[in-house]
């Protein structure tokens, strides 16, 4: 995480001016400084995270595209098989018809 400036001295002065005992103000200032340092994200932290997340979004988009392409390929395979079986069936009917006609013509 990047460093966020927190003026503990000014914070303690404001608290003591408002009537808080100095030892209590010091503990509170230390806790605020620790929380800011450990838990607060800066703009640079968020930008860094966004840079890391963007490729993940791209990977997700690529996976989605891959799945769509696989579905289209399966659809084309299915259409090709239907066409091939249809052509084979048609050829079979034509050959049977020609055979029947030839047999009738010879008798």
C-alpha cells in the first residue's frame, strides 16, 4: 500500500483542545494512523488493482467467446451431419428407384 499522510500531532492538538486528555488523544491518534496505513486504499492502490483486474475481465471475455464459438462449431457439425445423411438417403432412394425401374424394364 502507498503511504497516506496523517498528521497525528495536529490530530492530538485538536482533541486535547476539545477537552480530551492527552494520553487518550495519543492512543486514538496512533489507532487512526494504524487503521489508515493498514486499511485505507489510496488512488494508486485502486489504480494498481484495476490494472490487475482488467486482464481478468479480458480472460473472462475470451472464455465467453470461446464457449460461443464451440457452440457454433457443434451447430455446424450437426447441420453437416444432417445434410450428409439426407444426401445419402436421397441417393439410396434414387438407386432403389433406378434398380426397380431396371428390373421392371428387363421383365
